[in-house]
């Protein structure tokens, strides 16, 4: 059912709306969703208080949002960017985003990401990301072309815009229904690879999380690992550490393991652990090696590349996390009867002994829990005669 929007002339109080909605110096407060798993994402946006928020609230209370939406239905082209600019300023409020959805005006929010100033388009991307947290609204955003808009902003914007657009696109792609649609836009993975190499730590975190989402498809996984290998072969230690951190996560994806094995990533990891002196790089690289060593084929490859001796030397490092990661990997090698004879230099080391005891306890607890679950199931079947 279509909504009829009445034409409203620009009166004096409408001009007040324009003025109070776009105060000089108004800034966009970025939010950081927790993109924790490929299958389901829970994002918790946080907005800091801004002194100008009270103006936006007043505009909404006097019906200003409806006026702006009505005006956009029939305004001259010269006025449209200004009205969309106002809309993006108002859309930083949760109740406004809810009203935009209820008034079926999501398309206007997406349009505002295409036109106007960089500040206005960044606000639009921010509002799209926040609205995209709502499942029903996410569908409308995608149908209105939000993916295309966000990809353009991620490609052409400055660092701040790329962070906001990359974050919003990550929110949308976190739903399995839209991962492939995001991937269909050529160059998305390279754009996030660039974001991973930005100096801004938030940009790196967002790129890392979105890579873990996009990598659930085989085609994306191949492209992502290729870019990670390229980045780890570079000289920027912060970017190398970030790429190794992503590879650490992807090493737990079974379908990605063959990609990692054939990409040359494992030999690069061993070499980085051997020669790179940056602690953060070494911690993430060693974590990735430890994760990979949980699998038979990867464990043998690491050993053949001389990884065991490198890991043993790492047990003398100052970083506790680095020593723990190395010890965990070495325990995996020790538990492999075909490789145990190469472990003579580690079995008596305190870090190795401590880690092995902890891992034995952890595995024992997991086995006990599994047995308890099985017993609970058996008791339920025995107790319930209806089953």
C-alpha cells in the first residue's frame, strides 16, 4: 500500500528545522558492533551524548521528521540534498530511525548516502548500520540499495567514512542471507584488505571481524587468505599482526584449512615467528600456528618447515601470551606419536609442563561434561514413558 505524501511549503518554522538540525561542528559518533561469529552477529551500538541532541529531539517532537519526508516527495532538485542532509542529522536518534522505518522512508535514508556532503553521507552510513541491526529493516535497506551505497563509500571515502561504511556493511553482511549479495559486488574483499592496513585501530578491528564473516563462503575464503598472505609479507608490523590475527580465526574454519595450506601462509607464519621481533606480531602468528597445529596435515607441514624448534625457542620469550601460544602448539605436537621424538627440547620446560597439565584438565572436563549430557539424555528417555 502506497503512502500519499502531501506537499508542504517551506515556512518560517521549517527553516528553523533546517537550522537546528545542522548545527556547526556536529560530529558523528561511531559505534563498534561485536561481529563475533560468522553465523550470527549481535551488535550493540553506543552513542555518546552531544549537546546538540536536544535540538534534534525538539524537531522530532514538533513533527519535523514528517515534514521533511513530505517535502522530499515533491521538492525541487536543488533543495533535495539539503533536506536529505537534515534527514541524516535526525536519523542519529533511535526514535527517528524507528519512524523512518514505520513511514516506509528507508529508501530516503539510503538515497542520502549517495548525495550531499561527505559528512552527511557518513551520517547516513552510520544510521544505515544502526537501522540494519533490526532484521525487518535490514531487508528494506538491502532492497533499497544500501549494499551498493556502502560499498561506494567504503571505496571512495576518507578513513572516517570507510570505518563507518565498513562497519555498517559488516552489520548487513552478518546475516547469512546477505553474505553472498555483499560478495557479489566485486572488490569488496580488497576494500576490507585496505581497511585492515589503515593506521586506525578501529578500522583494523572492523576489517578483521568482517573477514571472519565473509570467509564462510569458499570463494571469499580463497580471496581473503590471498590478501592476508600479501599483507603478512609486508613491512608494516601493525598490519602484519592484524592479518595474522584474522588467519588465527580462520584457522578454526574447516573449509578454510585447505586454502591456508596451499596458499603458502604456513611457511610465512613459521618464518615470521623465527625472524620478526615485534611482540604483537609474534603473539598473533604463534596463536595461528597453535590453532593450525590442532589438525594433522597442518601439524606435519609446520614440523617439516622447522616449526617445532622455533616454537621451543619461543618458550624463552618475555611475553606470557607468546609463551602460552607456543606451549599449546607444542603440546599438540607432543600428543602426535609420529612427532613426539622431535620434542626432546621442550618436555621438561616449565611452560610446556604447565600448559600440558592445563590442557589435560580442560580435556578431562570436556569429556566429563559430554558424559553428563549423555547420562541426562538416557535418564530422560528412561523417565519419560511417552518417548
